[in-house]
C-alpha cells in the first residue's frame, strides 16, 4: 500500500473544507457586565454528544440537544468522529464533561453554584444552521430559565 492509498484523517479534510471560509460578521455584538464568578451559577455545554442510557443517541446531522443530569454518572459518549480518541473519556468523563471539577469550584467558593441542568450537542456537524437558528437559541433559553449565569463550553 502506498502513502497515496491511505485516506487522510477526517480532521485534515475538515481543515481543507473550512480553509478560506469567512466567519459571519455581526453588526451588533451582545455584551453584559457579568457579576462576580463567585456569585454565578455555571452549566456545562459539551459538543461530545453525551447522553444518558435512556435518552436517544445522536444521529448524523442531529442538531438537537440532550439534558444532562449532573447528579448522574452514567454518561454515554455519542461522538462518532474517527478523530475522537474515546480512551480519555473512558478513563475519566471529566475530560469532556468536567462536572466533578465544577463541583470542586463550587465547594471552594470559586463559583457560586453548579447548575441543575447541562446540555450536550453533537459537535461533529457540517451544517450548523439548525443549531444556530433553532436548537442553539432553545438551549440558551433552557439554561437561562434554569438560572444559569455562565456556560462552560467543552468542545470535542
């Protein structure tokens, strides 16, 4: 087998795909003056396609999200990209969902509290319009309604 017969990793293909794409430009950007972190309720938003066993997994092109219960530790990693090394998650789920580290920050007063709800999306999407226009704002509303002040994004 020659080197030209070996397929390039999908991450290389993604880099080639996005090379030269212009990021969106917004006329107005949102800005707020946050309260001190020690008073903030923090939630995790992960793109690792996490879900609990009774929740449906993520299908390709699935732009919905799953509610992740912070009191449970039965997370399933649904990310299906060949470039995601799942060994780290298998050893310590905090690699993609640092809920224990977040609780430690709450316990020592660095943050005010850990949110009661966290969200997971499938980050390996080529078309993000559904997230940008539908499930993204819906997820933001869920977190806002739950009293979340700060979101910790764990991209996978």
